[in-house]
C-alpha cells in the first residue's frame, strides 16, 4: 500500500474494529444453526450466545491486531508493512480459534456442534468458525486498504 492510499494508523484501526464488529455479529447469527444451541436453546439463550460470542470475537480481533502491530508493525504502518501485519493478525486469530474450539468443545463442553457443522479432519474443529477467522479479518484489511479513489473525499473547486 502506498502512503498516498494509506489511512492513518488510528483511522485504520477504527475501520478494522468497525468492520470486524459488524461482520462477526452477522457471522455469529448465520452460523448459529451449526451448533446444538439452535435446537436446544431458548430464544434468550440464543441471543445471549450471539452477543457473547460477538463480544469475544471483537476481543480476539483487537488482541490479534495489537499483537501483530507490536511484533511486526512499524512507525509507518499502515503505509508500510500493511499486509505483513494483516497476515499475522489472521494467523493469530485463527490459531486462537483452533485452541478455543478444542478447549470449549473437547475439554470444557461449553458448546457443541450440530450435525450440520462441517469438520476439518485431524483436528475436528468446525469449518465455519475457522473460516470466520480467515474471511472476516482479510475482508477488514481489504476495507482498510482499499484504494483512496473509492473513499469519500472533500470537494475541491466546487461551488
């Protein structure tokens, strides 16, 4: 990303968090039938699960971004090292999700997949939550770095 196309670091972080909050809320609602709570839970339990999981998603996304900025970001981010930070953010979020799915399904029994959840072989983690941590952060970074020509700019020379 060139400096002319890069938002400030604060604007980039704001755009990232805004995007991941909205996208994860939608994703959590859409993937709810892939968990047993869809059949077994009350409407209140379902709403709580969506809100609780979306809040957790925002914390994971924020933590992954901050850790990535600390580890591989630089003073000129996002104009320099943009996709390096993005790739590490995605890797950290995905790694945490694999651990969390294992911990909460296999060890704690906090939630369970329905028969509709496609599983990845060998790790038995759900494809939907793992895809979530590839698709949403990647889309968020695309939105942060999309060309400046697509952004709203103040009018110059218009009456």
